[in-house]
């Protein structure tokens, strides 16, 4: 029996932002639900598909419009660990109700603020004469898509093959970005692209203007899988894709399921005619809810990390004690003990190390593998975080010792089963007062607000690659000028940077050569956001006097004292973040406020010295500030006092250099 398509309905519903600039139109065309997005009159997304296919029917075609509802949201919430300590949300809601050919109802809930759109599907209990009420649903595929105008260019990172890379641990969100690329029908590996995804919607003609769009998702927990974007189909269309079957060694289904009534995660769209809304967006956290209460008052700060430069051979009591002393000398709160500690040190000696370190005023984070059965990881401890009985036993052990956090590594997949593991690790760790860092992992999706003991995720081509590859060291500045616009825009980023060794090796001799200036490295402490920063400094950076040296270009020499002093004082959590200037992969300038003090930082990856004229309203006329800058002759850091003049401030950065201004 053929079912006639619902008749085309012109503009079923519309919703605009409070300032009227951002508009979403929802329609049903030839029985298929679609939406479009306009900003300030410019087309940001053409008609893009909505809907999904489930085990109880098709919700993407033969769709009829049922009704709509409108509302306004305005509220504040505390964020603690990201761009703003307190966030004000002001948004309009459009909830469109539709039904499929079987008469099954579903809602599409749109929330539209001045530069952000979030939407999701909400599904009630379904009833039928044959089966009665249905209290669960399995989503087989989403039709959800994002259809960009043809003149759009992209800043994307591809999804890797599954079960490849180090010990079969990919995908781990560690592929390289391509910049301002034309939209293409096939990604590098043929599996589409990971979130977040940045698009530059260029002017179509002389009467048009440029636009920017950042696509991602939020609110993903144990009730759904994490998603990605497909390869482009048609003329600019990217659709939601579920994980590949091969991920996590083939364990777990790629099709998420949840109880009814229930909702899918939020898909998010941030738009603007410049990059300011992209960098400053809070949409990842605006509509998610805290999942449980914090068991204690978690404390954030700075730490040292032996593995990043001294590698596996440093996982011994002698070397780790040197790093604990480094943390104490710097006034840092933590030392991170990385993989193999169970084999190289053992629990008995580790207990003594933890107690001795705590006596010096430094607390400990311990590394664990996420598992051992879905990849080939042998670095220990393994098989302790994927099983609830083992996990709680070891967390109880850590709680008794006063261990403050764990770093859990090597997840390798985005299936619902894996999202459940992330959530279980976080929830159990909270019961024992333990904070959690994830590495070799997926991006956070609203987790800073959802899970109060969550610290941050790697999910980026991070600092370890600078140790492993001279090519990564050569492009460090370019990467640093990228992440504030894309990866770090949607969540905490455990990068583990700020190298002050000139030579990325133990003793500051041999190994890959750092090409950036010291001030560039210091600037990343502000440009990159994570509430606990495990810096890549080493004991040799202190020198014999325990403070730092002068001639940092000499092989084996300590870092300049001015650099070490900056690291002692720089915050890791912020009350406010403002985008000042920049372009992805070329340069970036951000301002972040901690209390009443502003840190304005920039970096330069243009390939030549760069002078910028910056409007800095936070530097008032006559006010004093500290300026960290590159000496243009020898590339060493310089510190001087400047005064605000009420006019724009000129700053000059060396190639692969940076600057920092700190208000008093």
C-alpha cells in the first residue's frame, strides 16, 4: 500500500534570536522535514534535512506537521571550569510537533540565542493496536544534516580508520586540520569528519558578506552514541553519522537506544559575521544538566608531567621525585604519574611515593588504561577501569591514599557502550572524590557542566607529537593558532604544552628542536583552556639556583627566570573570555579575566613578524600593565611595564612568537 506524502507546507514555523539577527525556518517539503538558518539576512545553511529512522518506523519522510509551541528562556548558571564562570542564557524556543506515516509523534525542539542554535528530537511513548505501548526506541540512522552554500570553505579534521594507530586505539580525534579548503565529496580516510567543524561561508557577491559557522553536538551521555559528520553529499550537505562497526574492536552496537519518553543529544550551530561568537560560544553547556552532585570541592591548578619529555624511562621513584620537587618549587598543586607505574614501581612503593609527595604539599594524579580487551594496549595499569568491581576497588585504594585524580587513556571509539564507560568512570570516581582527565579519547560534549569531577579531554593532536615528530614541532605555532577557534571552543582541552626546553629531550639536549619563542609557549597557557594544566616543563628548566637561568638558547641551559615566574602565577580557571583578533591557523589574540585581572595573549603563525593594533578596553587610560614580548633580535623573552593611553595598543610578535599583557 502506498502512503501519499504530506502536502508541501510553506514555512511551517520560524523562530528568531532575541536580537532578531539569527533566524531558523522549519518546513516540510515533499513529506520531508527541513530547516534553514539565516544570520543578519545571510544564508548560513540552505534547507537541510531533519528526522531519523528507528526500529519502529521512518521519521524522515512521509511526515506531517501537527503543531508548534513557542517559549522564551532566560536564566543564569555557574560553569566553573571554562570560558566564563557565570553564563547568562537568553533564547527563544520553537517546538515543532510532527508525525510519521504510522501516526507516531515526535517533537523537534529548537533553542535560538543571538548567535547559537541548538536542536534535538524528543519522542514520547508510542502505542499501536498490535504491540500496545512502546517504551524504548533504537535509532538506526539520522537524516539530520547541514547544507552549506556552495561558496563555503572548511576547517575540518577527518575521522580516521578504526582500530589503527598506536596499538589499535583510533579513532582518537588526533588527525590534522586542513585550512580554508573547498568543500569536497570525500574526506582523507573516507569516513567523514569529527566534531567540531568550522565553516567559512564566504560572500556570494559584492553585496554579500562573509559568515562563520561552527557545528558540534552536546549532551551526549550513556543514553546515546557520539556522532560525526559524513563526507559531503550533493552540493554542500553533511549529515550525522554514527560510529563505525569496527570501533572498539567491534564491541558494542553502532545504533543507540534509549527509553521512552526520551530525547537525542543536542546538535549545535554557532554563527556570526566574524569569529567572535565562535570563540566565545557557551552553547555546549547552555541546555545540559548536571548529572550528580560533587562529592567534594574539587580544586584545580597546575601540575608537572615527567612522561611528556622524559618518557617511559622516567616512571620511577627517583625521576618522579624530581618532578614532585619541581612542582613544589613552582608552587604547583600536582604531579602526574603516567603509564607503567604498576610495573615499574608497584603499589607498595607508589603508596610511599604518594605519602612523601603529599608531605611536600604536592598531590598526585595516576594514569590508567581505559581497558585491555578492545585494543592491544599493554601499558599498565590495564583492566582496572572498564570493570565496575575492579574500578571501585582501585578507586577506594586511591581515596585512602588521598590521590586527587586519574588520567584514563586509550578509548578508541564513540559507540553508546563507550559513552556509558566514560560516564561510569566519572560517576564512580566522584563517589571516591577523584577528578578525571581523559586521553586518547573523544571530545567532551557538555561534560564540564554535566559531571562536576570532569577535568578535561585530550581529543586533539597534542603536545606529545612535538616530542615524537620534528614536523609537529615545526607547525606548533600553526596548531596553537587553530585550537581556540575549533577544538577548544567547544570544551576543555588537555593539551599538556608549554615546553621551555629548546631541545625536546631529557637534559635539554638532542631530540626535536622547538621553533617557537618562550613567550609563544607562555601565551598558550592563556590561549588554551583547561582547569588543570599539566605543563611540559622539566627540572632542568629551573637550573642550579631553582629559579631559572638566562641564556635559554644554549644547549642544556635552564629556562629564563621571567618565563618560570610567569608560570608560577598564571591562573588555570577564568571568569570571562573575550576574542580580540585572529584567523584560524595564522594568529589569535584572546583576553581572559581571572578576578579583576586580565590576561591578554596572542601568538603568530603567519611565517613572518607580525604587528597588530589592538583595541583593549580592559586596559584603561593611565592603568599599568605588564607586557611579555619577544626580543626581535635574539627571540628571548622581555618583560616591561606599559601604561594604557586610551588608544589602541601596538604589539609585535616574532614569527612563531607571542605576547602577553597582564593588567594590574
